[in-house]
C-alpha cells in the first residue's frame, strides 16, 4: 500500500527533492547560503531545500529517517527536546551520519513566562547537549497548550552570547515553508510552527502533492520541516498516528476558537 506519512513515502519525497534542489542544514544555510544581494548575484539559479526535523517524540523514528537520508546523500537538521527526547547515544549516532543536531527548547513555557527561570533552564539543557555534541543552532518547541511562545526569549536575550548562530524558526526568512504539523502540508492545523516572512501554499496537503510541487517549482528557497514521529515505520504505528493527529487537530481548532 502506498500510504502517506510512512517512511517509504518519505523516501519518495527525498528522492523528488534531490532532482530539483540542493539540500542544506540550518547551519549550512545560515553560514553559506543565506539569501543576500551577494548570493543572488553570484548564484542566481541556486535552488535550495532547507531540511529540518523537530524530534518531539519517537526518537527511534528519527534515527531511521537520519539513516535513510544518509543513504541518499542528504544532510538535514535534527532538533531534540530536553529531557524528553534527549538520548545521548542516538543523538551522537545521528550526528555521526553527517546531520546537524540542535536543541529543541521550550523553557519559556516550562517556566510559565518567567524569563530568568527560562534562561536558567535553557543553559542547563544547552550544556547537556554540548556535553555530547556540537550545537550551533536551536529551534523552539511550539507547545500549543501554553500561552507562551518560546521564541519570545530572544526579545530580551542575545542567543549569540551562548554561541548560537541562529534560531530555526526566526533566522531562515523569505522561504516557502512546508511543515507536516497536523499530518498535512498546508498549515491549516498549524498554530505555532511558523517561520518569519515565509510563504505557505495552502493548496499543498498530501505528500504526493508536495512532490508534484517540487517537480515543477521555480521557488529558489524551500524550507521543509518533517517531524519523525509522523512518519510510520509499521502499519500499526500508521494507524495510531492517524487517529492521534485527527484528535489533536480537533483540539487545535478548539484552541484557535477560544483564543479568537
């Protein structure tokens, strides 16, 4: 069966993006390919995929995805929560495959808006990651049940102080953004998984539709965020993920109505 949101379908997506685009990690994009007048003039036909994974749950799925990408010659960025998906052996293994590893922080929501406490928690988590691997970029976890947006930490703090080059949802700009949040690609069930100054195609919902977009797209910078937990390895996992996503999407609609 050719089911969507399976690891085999993800492989087809990776093979499709390779035909039209060059794939980069967040760090590689920020250090070498970030859109600027100089980059545009030097490489006017450059087409890039910035590929990111937020590892919220099911870290074994992240390892399977990382191995698949490595076999295809793709490098991407993996962001792990602390301590929820902080498993040093698997994280080190994923980095050893050539992928970027970063901190998927959520400390402002954990501290219930207390910025000082949030920064102390951030430092603790970042230190734990740096004990086992290099961390140059970070990415917020968009806890929709919290009224706090974790990115607000950087309104009054400088991430450069911590040796952080960029934040994955803030530092990549002016891209076409696709996220599988809500188990689709159209962002219709998306509350916080957003990217500054990005464009969203609400007509692209399934992975097959995303593949067709990639095959014909003339957009120069495309940013894709695929959560490993959504890409089932087994049929039983696929069914559980489908049911869970539908329940979550209903809950998100209720939250959006309550906040409007």
